[in-house]
C-alpha cells in the first residue's frame, strides 16, 4: 500500500480581534461645569449597575470641585440619603462611573447644604410689579387697568 499522507499540522484558529474598551481621554483637571455636564450620564451609568444608589443620587447636586475631588450636596433634610450615598461601596461606584465617562476618578464627598446657598447664579425673586413689567416687555403687551369709577 502507498504510504499514508503526512499529517498536516492543524491550522491554528486566528486570534480573535482584541476587544476595544472605550475609555474617555483623561481630562486632567475637573471643573464644576464639566461635572455638571456629565452628571446625568454618570447617574445613568450608576442606575444601570445599582438602581437603589441611582435613586439616592438623583437628589445629590454637584456643587464644588476642589483638591481632586467633587463635593455633592444633599438638602439638610435628606440626611438618610446622604448617609446611604456616603457608603464606601457607593462612593466606589460613583468613582468608577466618572472614570469610564471622563477618564478621571475623583474623590467623592457629600455635604448637607441648603439649595439657596450654592445657587449664586440663581435669578432674583421678582415682585408682582416686576413680573407684570417683564410680561409686558416679553410679550409687547399693555396692562389694562379697570376704570376706578366703575362702569356706568
């Protein structure tokens, strides 16, 4: 009988293409405007992983960036929520979400703060006369004042 054909070495399966992990380019330094811009996306990322923490953090507001950390404020009446968010596991989830989206992992702090104290850029409270004047200006309107003598 003819000699058996030489066994061919099995062809190695091609290596699978490496999976790219999309990480954001590191920003270097964070600022409050950037944190505020990305905060909704950070919340969405957290909600996907830990629904309860996401529900807690909806009440948090980024109010300050200092010393490579982000300070979030809860209303003073929300002490329970602040304590839940202040748990080490919860802080880590927040840091991980920031790292994925922004390429930085800031230190996370929570403080009780009144809403009015951090909203320096909030518009002033208008009086009734100021509201009327604003509506007249915005809508090119006239105020119709009733006749003080009454209609006869």
